């Protein structure tokens, strides 16, 4: 995993995970388990969406706090 960020729009939590290759079943299960743990802390009716993006391009140049980054893997060029 290269990047994990989270945002909320109305009653939907969006977890975006950027990977450098297709995720294994284990990685998909880990992401699903994490999103389940997140959503249980919110009121009933809150939805959660998982977005998996496969990319080797440079990570976006954005304000990490405003955009909800919660993890970034160290990448050396």
C-alpha cells in the first residue's frame, strides 16, 4: 500500500487505498476489515465505500491534512 486516505461526504465514508500492484486477497480482506472497524464508530445509516487504485505514478501533490491522508509509504527515487 502506497497511500491511504479517508474522507466523508454526507453520510458516506470513503476510504481510498493506492497500491502499486493488484492487491492480494489478503490485502483486500485487511482493507475490508479496517473499513468495518471504522464504520461501527459512526451512527447507524452511515455508509462506507472502499476505493482501490492501482498506480505507480507519483502520488498527488495535495495538502495531506485537508485531503485526509492517514498513511503514506516512504518512497525513494
